[in-house]
């Protein structure tokens, strides 16, 4: 796909250039460089202790130049510049998301596993300098999964899939404050930095708005044409939410104050993560099918397709580095899907142990 289509005549080129200059000047954001994201590095990582293979979210801390990679019973910490392993947070059951709270010198990991014989639902706390585990907060909420830090209340929010709620945690006292019933299902959240938390509700095909100061749900907004919304990112300056879903498979741009869907684009299957880069206005969407969809926010009400990059199957979570503009994804090799069952009528391929890797895409 092309972002801009140039005419063959000089006058056409001049008009397009003038238009791009005008948009850049008025909107205060440069137009994107030429497309061309491609694989620049593969970082192979050994199996996590305990065997098996599982991976989930990635988290990038730009200030410390660290990339936190969830991988089974550990979180691997990479140097964002030279891709070396600088440490690990170990002793987990099944790592999901990571929230970094630099003002307290702590990191928080959702460690949730509902498999028989391994029922653990907790948040594991670690020291940002040593990566040593310093505490644990039991949530006792099934499928403790996504996690985010809300800076106004200075609270941690976990999103618990099977419990259909969010657990609010005091990161200083390291205790649970409350659980908020979200009535439906929960997935990945976003915060606006002003006291609001937003979460996808795939069970109701809606986005839920939560006031973190009162711990109350204040709004519910439908995501159509997107269905089963899963991943989310936010342009905080222009108050735009970017939610992506698995069926129907769309990414939508929403007004964070009214919930109005402003624009939508179809995407490939199995989306699990979005990330928005404020400096460039670029939105990145990763899917299990091995596609990286890239868009540009031309204005607060207009999103344009830039390109779709073929990555690798299973590379469904991502983080963008605001310094280099590189995109980090993770995946593995996979076994064929198993036979359908009543509980799992459409089984997915399972990851092969010992093939886990982080992929770095850049221009």
C-alpha cells in the first residue's frame, strides 16, 4: 500500500508537497517517511525454566532502554539498543503483562495461570535495578492478565479475563484496594494520564471507560464495525483510542470523550496488540496471522493506511521504540493444531518449546 500517490507532472508534485507541508504545519506533526519496515534482527532466547512454551505482552521502558519480554515462567529483560539480555525476573508461573513504575523503583507482573494443578493468580513485584522479586499481591481473580499503571491515582490495574473484572492495587502498600466488575469480558487497557482508564470488553463488543478516582464505570461505547475488541492504544494529546478486534476484524479510531467511532480499517486475524507513537503519529497493529498493519494519524479525525508488513506467524504482540522507531514483536515455531473438542472447537497451533524469539522490525 502507498501512503501518498504522486502525479507524473511537476505541478502535481508541487501540490502534493504543498499539501503535506500544510498538514505538517497546521497539525504540528511530520508526515511519515517512506514505507519499508523489514526484519533487522532476530533475538533467539532459550526455553524458560519448567518447559513448555508460552509468551504474551512486551513492555518497553524508553528511559532505561529496557524491553521486558514475558516468556513462560520468566520475564526476560533486553537492552533496547544492542539487544543483549541484561537480566531476568524468574520464579513465575505464567507471565503476562509488565507495568513499570519508576517513581517507586518497582515493576509489576501479572502472573496468572488457571490450569489444573497450577492455580495461581497474583501480581509479582520486582526491583527495577536488580530484577529481584520483592513481593507478591494475590488477586484471587481468574486469568489475571493485562496490567497498567494509572499515574493520577498512582494505582495499578490488572484485568482478569475469566473473572470479568479489574483489580485495583496500591503499589506502595502492595495491597488490593478493590475489584471493579466490568460486566462482560476484559482485555488490554489504556490510560489517558488524567485519571481515566479504558478497557476492551470483547464479550459486549464495547469499550468501557473507568474513572480511576472513584473506581466506577462511567461509560460503555460500542465498537462496531469492530467485534470482539482485544488490543488498545491511545493518542493522549488528541484523546483518540485505537481499538482492534478479532471478529469482525477491524481496527477503529474512537473519540475518548464521546466514544464516537471516527474511522475503521479491516485487519488480518488474531490481533493482540496495538501501539501508538506520538512523535510520528504512527499506529502499529500486530496479528497472529503474522501481519504488522501500520497507519498514520493525519489529523485527529483521519487515519491513513501506510503499509502492511508480513512478519511471522504468531507475532501478535508488539512494542514500538520511540527512540529508534523500531518495532519489537515475539513469536515461536508452532505445532499443528490439535483435534477439535467441545471446549475448544477451533483449536490453534501450539508453540514448540525452544524456538522462542524476539523480532525487531525497522526501516
